[in-house]
């Protein structure tokens, strides 16, 4: 069973954990943001092309059988 800590101990523990965090540099954040935007754009283009192919195929089938 976990022991209860008082609020002061909790705040001290939180500060100790936050001190261990290695924050990214401004350059790392910018680079990661650009990479995410590029990947999101490529994914959107991919799904647009897949949707276009499926839609064209289904329209062709419906015209052929309809």
C-alpha cells in the first residue's frame, strides 16, 4: 500500500522531477515542427490520391454496370 505524502513533500518531489527534464532547444522544436508539417502534408496527399483512385474506379464500375 502506498504511503501518503503531505503537500509540501509532494511539491518538493515535483520540483525535483521537473529539474530532471531536458527541455528541447528552440532549433530542435522548429526542426521537429517542420518535420511534422511535411509528414502531415505527405500523408494528406497520399490519402487524396488513394481516394481519387477508389472514387474513379467506383464511378467506372457504376457506369459500366449502370
